[in-house]
C-alpha cells in the first residue's frame, strides 16, 4: 500500500519505522481499555513539552524502542515522554502519532488521544489501521458521525472488503440516520453478496423502513446462505402479507405447517392470518387441525392459550377466537389446571372478577400444588372486596407451601397496603427485601419494591420512595409503573425535571393509551412551563376514559396559566364533582 507521508530524508529510517509499526500491531492489539486511576490526570509530565537531543538514526530508533517497551510494561507516562522526543525529530511520522495516541488512550486522556489519532490519519489517510482505530475511538466517545466517516474512508482504502461498510452502517444507525445506514449495508452486500451479517442488518432495516419488496429480496438472499430456514420463511410470509401478496403469504405458512405439524410458531402465524382477515370460521377449522396433531405436548397447548390471552387484552379482534380456543382446549383437556388458570386471568382482564375467581378455584381443585393458582385466587378474593377470605386463603397457602415464604410475605404486604395499612405493609415488605433467603423470582423483588415505595409515599417518606422506584428500574428498565411514579414524584418536587420528562415520555411510549401516564407527562410539561402541551395531554388522558379529579385539577391549572379563567373554573368544578361521588 502506498504511504502518503512527508519524506523522512532517510530511506533506511522509513524502513525501520515500517518494521516497527508491524511490531507494534503484533505486540499490542487494538483496544480501548480504561487506564489505572492514578494515571488519568491530564496535568502530568507526559503532557508537557520535552527537549530532545536525538540526532542519529540509531538514537531515534533506540528511543522509539524504549518507548515501546515502556508502553508494553504499562508505563504510559514514560512512554509518551520518549515518543515525544522522537516526535520532535520526526514530526511527520504517522506511526509515532499513532503510538502516542494509544498511550494517551490507555492512560485515560481521551482528548490528547484524539488529537494524535487525527494527526496520524491526516498524515497517512490511506492507512486502514489508523482509520479503524480512530473510528473505534470515535464510537467510544459517542461521535458516531465521525466514526461513520472514518469507516467510509477505510472502505475506500480496501474497496474489496465489506466489513468497513457494515460498521459504517451501524454508526449511521447509532446517529439516527437510517437512510444512510441502508445505503451502507447495501454497498456492503454489493461487494460481498454472501456477507450474512450485512444481509441480516439490511433485512431488519428494510422491514423497519417498510421497504417490503426490497426486504423480500434480501430475505431470499439470506435463504441461500443456509441460515435459519424456517425463521426466514416465516419472515417472508409476513412480508408477503404486508406487501399485499396474501395468497403467497398463506401458501408459505401452509407449507411450513405441512413440513412440521408440531411447529407452534407457524400454526400461530396461520391462525393470525385468519383472525386479521376476520375469518373466524377458518381459524376454528385450523385450530381443530392443530389440536388433532398427535402426539401434541400439553405445554404447547398451554403456550398457545397463554399467547392469545396476552393478545386479547389490547386487541378486541382476538375476543371471539380466544373463547373458541378455551372451549376446544377444555373439551380436549377438561381438568388442566394451567388452562383453567389462564381462563381466570382472561376473565379478570375483562373485568369479570367473579368468573375469574371461580376459574382459580377450579385450578386449585384440579391441582392443589399449583402455587400460581393459589396466588391468583387470593388476589381475586381481595379484588372482590372479600378481604377476610383473602387473608384466610393466604394463611392456608403459607402453611401448605412454606418454601414460598417470601412470595406470601410480598402478597401480605400488598393486601395490607390496599387495606389502608401502609405502616404495617412497610414492615412486612421490608422483611422481604432484607431477607437472607435468595430470591430466584425477580418478579417478587419488583412487586415488593413497588408496594414498599407506595407505602412510603403514603407515609410521606418521599426520599425513600424515590430510591425504591430507581431500584425497580435497575431490576426492570421497562417497568412503566416505576417510570410513571418516579416521574410524577420528581415533577411534584420540582427537581430533575429533564429526567422526569424522559421517564414519563418512555412510559407513554410503552403504554400510549394509559390516562394516568398521559396525566404524568402533562404534569411534567406543566412544571417545565409548556402549558399548552400540558393541556393537550390532560385532555387526551380524559378522552382515554380516565375520570380522575386530579387530572381535571391539572387541566384547570393549565387553562388558568393560558389565561382562560372560565375553562379553568369549569375544570375545577368537575374535579370537585368527582371528589363528592
């Protein structure tokens, strides 16, 4: 490869440095590692100018070798002093700049590392090692645009390699430039049509950008590489449907089912095809065909029911299919506790609490060792305001299943909290979280922290409440309850409002029709002085069916800040009316 550097005036010297550069790469692989704490201060001797008396090539070489060995020993400060002596004599030698950059980076001084890394690239813009090194460094500094530019340069240096373009695509994605990422991945695939990573990323991006015809072509290319054939065919079936090729989509799904009658994923896709088309009768026929498969493990049936119970809550088109599913499965397995449990969960989701309780009782009758059935039966009694029965069943479960002590304590804390006894709830829940017994179920920890946070909130212990919600988000970064409640508390306190905004926005993004979450986001905007945006969010929360006095109160305050006093008085009046109910 041609080196684009300033002349050294000594061909032998240039040869030595080229050989040494190879040695550096062999001995010190590229890495962006953290430096020891004591070497991180930028105010050190290594950063001050040094004077050099080097003259002969042998002296320069000796000093450079000395710097290399200091570098390898971890004495980055000493290495930089020696590198700088060489640099004074050879200011246009890129390998010295490169070596200094890496030493500064290992020492924990990224600004100086960037300066010397950029200098190495400027002196030798066709050196792939320098370009990739600086690209990796730029990515670590979150400068994705510069990283993408550098990977682009690296791809021009070696036009027959697809790797640099694939990395460039990833950097464009990191900088939220999907169209540029798309072109980078496509360029990588043009160079190497068998580059599976580039093809896979291209497929995901094309689907995300709704480029379905192109995605179909990419999926077909991936098929030829011998990857996960069934998964790709399922993806193709979905893409055919999205691009209006219904017959081809259906044909692909039927072929998948015929080739493996026990493939639940393929059957589910086939069921969904019928349900979305409003063909409930066709769904019923295909369901019976699936249930007739022998031998069909009970777990697969339970997984299917669980999947459709989950889908039925947000989407009403699944209501009738789920009813058919329960009837067919009950006829096939009339005493399956897991199915009865799911039936109860489905009833509770649709506010049929008495029916749900009866299902949980049946589940316990069918399998009295089913701990989940006991748990749901207890909480169903409580939801029906049968508190005495709830505590009685909890005591029974505690005696029958002593190994689940922490679960029963967590449920006791929940019952006490919602019975108006936050102080007693806090005592019980604190025991759960302080227990030395290892909790394998993260769900118990999350619920205990949430309930304890709510208890502390009622007891006026806001600082402890905030910490617990933060703890929940460490356990589950997507927990919308913790996001919403933490955001509201921060807004109420008028602190960390930008964090509150991010939390509330994420909660609304994950559950956009939740009126309580919309109210919280509106309240954060109110605190930030965005009164009209706040008003719109409060009105959207009310339109979502959330009739709470607090939301009307917030809406009234927004109208007042916007100078519309008559509407403000009207909203305050509605808030009072709700409170009097």
